[in-house]
């Protein structure tokens, strides 16, 4: 499955758990680490962990292989690395603090409708 299709599956999984402010950034032209960053947030650690579990379930069913998962136990910022797509699930406060959208502003924001 190509990375754009996997990104769409991940976004669906996040939407299924009521993720806040989902952003997809195409980083393929500015980084060799992957094609897409997906950033979303939740209002509490339980929601953040539920979003993570849902993404893992959806992507596993789609045949994607998880390379690495970090931060699940504290639920403030969970990173899921699926090789070509990297998913960041934050608590709202942590998302504002780390401001990945600003750091990766050289990437191209992809409309969710264009996935």
C-alpha cells in the first residue's frame, strides 16, 4: 500500500476517535525520513491512547508494519513510525508547546479531502 493510502487510513482511525485538529504534512520534498507527518491531538491521556490503539488497529488491518512506537505509557505525546508515515498524537498542551507544524513549515500541508 502506498504512503498516501496509509495516511488516509490513519486519518480515518483518528477521526473515528474524535481526534482534534488533524494535520497532514507532506515532507517528501524536505526530508528523507518519510513522506507524511500526521499530527493530531486529544483532550486527555485516555483519548490519546485510544487514538493510538485505533491507528495501530486500522493500519495493521491495512497491512502496514509498525517500525516504532514511543510515548504510549504517559499519553502526552505518542509517536508512531510506519516508515513512510509518521504519526504524532499529542495532548493539546504538548502540541502547542512542541509546535511541529511550525518546525515542518517547509513541508506542504495536505487537505484531508485530497488524501
